[in-house]
C-alpha cells in the first residue's frame, strides 16, 4: 500500500492574512470576521479590497511579479526530507513541494487569490471550468448519489448531470425551478441528496439565484450548496451569501482575454484537502492540473478584474436600456422590469452593477442569425463566438450552440427561446460608436426581413 500524503498541514488558504473587516459605529476592528458569516456587514466587504489584502508573492530575485515555477517535480537536499513530505510533516506552507499535480507554487498562489476574491478559506485552480465542476460532484456526491440542480444551466453542465454521470457512476439529478423554493425543498431526498447545484446567474436566461434563501434550504436539509459564479465575479459573492462551494470557469470574465482555459474551486480548506487526498481525492486522482504559466497569466489579470467588471456592467446597462426603448425584447437584470432586478440589487456587491451579460430574444433562430451576421460582418459591433468576458462583444444563439446539449423540451422548460441571442458585452470602442453599429445592423436586418416577407418567403 502506498504512502498517504497528509495535506491537512498544508497552507492552502489565506488564514495567516487578516481578512478585510467592516466595523459598525462604535465597534473596533480587532476581531476578524469569519468567512462563513452571511451578515450584511460581511457581505458588504468589497471583493476588490479582499483581493488586494491577499498575500503578494514576489519573484525569486525580488521582482514585483511572482516567478513562474514550471517544474513538474521538485528536488530535496536530503533523503529524509522526502519521507517527511510524504508523511505530511512538510509541505507548501514551508515552501516544500513534491510534484506539480499535487501543488505547484505558482498555481497555489493563484488559489490564494481566488479564495480572497470569493471570501472562502481556500481555493484550488484547475485546467478548466468543467473539470472544477466534475471533481466537486465526484467528491461530494459520488456513485449512486443524488443532486438537485437548476433546470437552466450551461449546456455542458446539464449534459454532465443528466447523461454522463448517470452512465459513469449512477449519479442521479432532479432538475427544478430554483425560483420556487418549495419545489427545491421538496426535491431534496433525505439521506440521498448531497448537493444543491445552481448558477448565480443562469446561462443563458440570466435568471438570478436567491442564494441566501437556497443556502437556508440547504442548511435545513443538510446538503451542500454549490454555486457556479462564472457569469458574475465581483458582482455576486456566493460564499458570503451562504454558499458552501463556489466554482468558476476562469476562462471567462476572470481571464478576460479569451486565450486560456482554466477553472477554480473555492471552499473550505477541509474540502480542498479532501479533494487532494492521495487515496481518495477527486482532484488528486483525476489530475485536472492547471499549468503554472496559465496560473501566472491569470494572476496578473486579477488586480484589474474589478475595473473590467464595472465597465462590462456599464456597457451592458447602456445597451439594454437603449434596446428597450427601441421596443426590443431584451433581458437584463439591471432593467427595473426584470423579474430578479430587486433580488440582484439586494444581494449584489455595490458598485459592480448587474453584470456584463444580456440577452436579446428575436423570436426565431432565423431572425437571430440574420441580426448577428449584420452585427459582425457589416457593422463590426461584435463577434459571433461562444464564451464570454472578452473585451469585444461576443454573440451566439444559445439554443443551437451553448445550450444545444439540452433536448428541445428541456430548453423550452428552461425558458431558452430558439431566437435567444446571448451577448457578452465588451468594452472596446466607445458606447456611442458601438451603439451606432448596433442600430445600423438592426435596421439592415429589419429591412431584409421586410423584403423577404414581401416576396412571400
């Protein structure tokens, strides 16, 4: 039998750093706020401030940027040190490393930053968002377990839950309307359900999860609330609202460059340590390891994530407001008539707006495609591409792209119209420049459709 690595002694969190605190009038600030507290005071900690308070890693020779540790394996000066490493007596907290599938210094530092951003005890960064989601499900649910999940999820996540994990390990999922708290509560099976899984803002319908209410149900029923926060970093802080685990596709807004694939798992140190267990850890044994060079790239972009998210939100709000005035069927949580506008206003972090995603329902896929073609090929408003969080606006017809894994009846139940255009609003150019491009493309599309109708098509 192989040696067991004891990761319990490893420092994978920011616990040695004092967390940002907010004091009431007349109260001193000497006692750190616990990361699990979901009071109004703690939720109002600005994630940018929390990120800035994380440990700054300097380069090997005093550089202001950390060094990239590209090694797969690490040497020791004495043979006894190797034994102590595998016994768990030495570890990353004392700058001892074994192998980069376990822990890598560069990736570990990005994990500390992600934990600070989300207000969790620890975080582990992975090779993709899907690997982060998959390993959390494998670790917390396991073979034959039961999940309650939102009926509206990213198509890949929906396929993972409804097909792959059913076939691979007998995991079962009940999909529910997460806005119906009683439906959620009723779907949780005592002794069987392990996880309640939601997206903070649903892909692609932009429904907002009532995380505090869902967290209360999860606690009441003894299950873990796992929240995918890919659409709303900085805008929403699920862990500060009561979520147990937060997952990300870091490839999106956090990266911002559409040039890397990466993921993250944010939660307790116990969770990350269990997932890194040498004998039974889903991360350790499936090995979705983030490349150290990717970790360095993302770490350098995190400090300006707050600025980028504010601008994404500002642009999305401006376009959504103007689209609404034109009589278009626009979906954006920042609009007062959005069903979850008040909810997001109450749970969102001040100053970050309502996110950089908006949807435009053109009714049919044909109309949606014609508009997108004009927006890209004629007026250069944006690009027809999947993904999100890029500095250029990205557009796709969700029903035939990122939600195509779902059956037509599943898409209909989730509220995904065939003509729904999902837009990730970029911030290049000026608002007036881009809006003029949009208006011109819309006019060309409407004229083209009018001509086709006149010709009897």
